[in-house]
C-alpha cells in the first residue's frame, strides 16, 4: 500500500481525528494555540503500531512496516491559517523527517528550523534535529498534510545503547499513553459541525 492510499483512507474519516494536544497534552502550547486544530493520525508510536491504523488498514498491507530506527510515524494535518509558534524536542534522541503529502499551491505553508525557512512542496522532504527550535506556518487557505517520522539519532557506542534504552522507556511512559488516547478518540462519535 502506498502512503497516499493510506492517507486517503484517513481523510475519508477526518472528522474523528483527534487534535495533537488530545493525544499528547505536552503539545497543547503549539496545538491548542488557536481556534483551528492540528490533527494527527498515528501509524506508530514508540515502535508500537497504533490501534486506529490497524483498523484503518481493513485487511490491506500496512503502509509503514516495523523499523528498528523509527520511533514515531504519523500524519500531521495543519488546518488553514494555523501557526505553530515554535517548539523544540525535549531530548536529542531522534531526528525528525517530514514528507509533504498535501500542500496548497497558493501561499504554501513553510517551516522554520533554527534560522532557516523551507517552503513545503508535495513529495519533498525535510530532515532536522528535533531539539532545534522550529515552527510551522500555514497562512494558506488549504490544509497542509505531511508524514512525520521520528528516527532514532545515529550515535556511536555506548551512546547508541543509551539512546535505545531511552526509546524503550519512552515506549512505556509515553508511547502507550498516546496510543490509548488515539484509540479512545476513534471510539467516540464525531461532534456535529455547524
């Protein structure tokens, strides 16, 4: 299955997608900063397949296989006129990879990493150190959708062993809680829109 096919299945049921801060309360300062929502659909969290992704696959091949180097994989849907005012990852354990999947042509969204700006393009990617300050701006009239993959940072021994240990601990402390919240969000009926 191609990533774009998986995304189409997710977008068909977009009204049930949780906001990022509903899955990860630590993201509230960037995800809940405006009336618009930053929605996410987890495929993997800390090396565990997300339950919504299992159900969404409907017997088809999964678009993202298990990997020893990726810890999180999710679709990120940033609504029009939304600004993520800046963040930085808490640890230097991983690198963050963004792949542009749906990018408005008019006033395309952009991302700032440190002091360098990148304009999103479909099928183009950006890889950066998540511990660096970064912000996303979607000043367009359309949604910006990217695939985000957090990849364990390559490190020499013994740091690589420590990094893998931190990732394993995060699986139980962080990843499972995020996946439980994602499964609960999928089970709740969508609120009617005005």
